[in-house]
């Protein structure tokens, strides 16, 4: 549902405003981090770094899971 809009943002802002695109993708990764912390109870009491490391490991094993990861905006 979000992939076509995200693809459009990457195509448009990737040509004209790269700094803004990087910022938007970083915010998207932070939102994924927040989702991971809320979804998995083991990350609620522990530091944020553990959830971030887990998200990086998922990205390493499944680099095509999210569209922005395919374009190189990885956590």
C-alpha cells in the first residue's frame, strides 16, 4: 500500500533533494524501530540499541523486505 508512494518519493527527491530524501528515509527507519520495540516485548525494557541491532540483522538477512532498503537506505 505504501510502496508506490515511497517509490515515487525516491524517484522524485532522489533527483532533486537528496538531503531531504535521506532525512525522510532515516525517519522511516526510526518509525520501524519504534514498531519493533512495541511489537516485541523483549525490547521494551532493554536499551534501544538492542532493537536497532536486531533491525540491522533483519535487514542483512532480508535486504528486499522493505522498498527503501532495496534502494540502500538501511538502518
